[in-house]
């Protein structure tokens, strides 16, 4: 480890009214090197975890005082030695110590010294980087029984630098949160379940709220496994890339939580996210459909009676088509019924989201099946009664 000192100013203090100090009042020449070494050893011991070295340069009494950048205060020897529980833990590793702009002053009596410098004190905890960079470090030493000991230290950061770094961190975190949201959205449209899975928290839930035709509140939700299974089945992969219209907006950002909005051709989604182990994950999604902008067409509503009945898909899903006068509804099993509206006598659409239904007739005129169109995908249901 190289410890570069850009400027070292070792001098005795002078005050108004004191034209100078006698040689007897000056710090001994050898003390200057000892003072600097004591200062360096108070941090550098961690590079080799030399605890006896650390203990040899710190005053062992209640007058010991240390002030950290996070406002943590250490008072007294007994409180300071408790910090070795962290420092000596195998998960902690000091990786770099560098001191710049060192300045040391010694009192007229020669038994008190103080210093200031810029410190980089970097390390790792369980493989993750930690530490202080460009830290303003000041302190006081006393010479006791011929040994220089540190009695006070103060670590701080320049306020303008703190603000700038905080903004930079937020920008970086915002970009990371936005990327996680993009992985979720693009993964769904690409049918890439592995990409989606990386950003879903184990407690992930996706919900939509609606009001049924009957006027009841209705929540439909998917848990993590259900959403991943739907992604594996293709998601909205059938949608051409130039029609997906994905847009990600970070709405609110804190240290470990974020709210992100994702717009696409079909949905508006509000993602609640959490940052755990340096990774953004989606915990909750509340979403709504983009409304269908199609217009109803006038038809002869007598044709609707031909569409009423029971339909079954290839997978075995059963849907009912219910006709009430001039209104027609789809009724999936275990779900509220959905009203559909005519584009023509055979083509219908939903207003709440972009979906359509086509009823297919044979040459004889009898209705044999319906095709449900959802986001460029067709699902066929045969009429069974």
C-alpha cells in the first residue's frame, strides 16, 4: 500500500506577542515522524488487522472522543474497543488507505499536536465495497510518558460534495430502478420469463380493480408463479415491437423504495419496488387497461340470439355468451361477465380494454365458434351448446 503525502507541514505554533520559541520549547525532531506514523497507524492497522498496533496509538481513558461523518460519536476507550467486533469480523476487509494534504502543528509546550488531511479509507464488507473517500480528517494527540497518543478525531465530508454525491446516487438508483421496470415490461412482451423472474420479489402480486356489469367491485390478481407462467406462454410476444409503446417513468425514489410507472400499448402499471441486497425488485403492481377507442356500429340486434350459448376452448376453458335484449355479454368461468359492443354483425369489442370477439358462421348460417382477440393473439372457442 502506497501512502502518498502531497504536503506535510510540521511546525510549532506562534501567537501574537511571542516573537519566537526557544529550542527547548520546540518538539523534538524525532517527534515529527512519530506523530505522522501515529496518525497513519490509527487507520492503517486495519490493512493487516493488527489490533495491538491500533490499541498502541489511542488514549486509554474517558477523554477519548471521535466524531464520524454519519454523526456517530465514540466517547471513551471502552466504547471504542467495542468497534473491534466489526473490524475483526472476517467479513470486513480494509483494502486501501491514502492520506493527502497532511498538515501537522505542535504546541509550544511540545506535548500536544493536531492535524488535518484528506483521507481515503476504503474496504469491503462481505464482498461489497464500503468506506469513506475524500474525507476531511482532523484530530488531536497528546504526548504522555514519552508516547504520542490520539485523544480526539473528527471525520466529515464537504457539504457541497455530500449533496452532489447524494444526487449522483439517486440518479444511479433511479436508472437501476427504471432498468428493473424495463426488464419486467420488455420481458413480458418478449415472453422472456427468465428476464422477468430476476426482478420479481417472492411476494410479488399484480392486481387490477374494476366494477362489474352488476355494479360490484372486482379485483383480479396474479401471484408471482401465475405471472411467470403467463410470460412463459408468450406474454404479449405477438405484438410487433413497433406497436408495444413501452415507456418507463420513475415517479418517486428513496434509498430502498421506489414507485415506477410503466405505460404500454395495453396497460398503465404502477410498480412498487424495493431494493434488497443492491438489487431492485418489484413487490406489487396495480394496473389498468388502456381503453378501446373503437366506436359502436348500428346492427340488427336480432342476430345476437344466434350467438347465445356455451363455448369451449382447446384448453377446456368454458365461456358463456349471454344475450339480454340488445346487449350481449361474455361470461368466463369464475369471473364476472363482460359486455361486448358491435363493430359489425359478427365483430365485437370490449370498451374497457383492447380486445375483440368474432363469431364464425358456417355456410349454412349456424354459429360454430367464437374467436377472442387479445393483443394480437387469437383464442378460439367452439360452440358446444
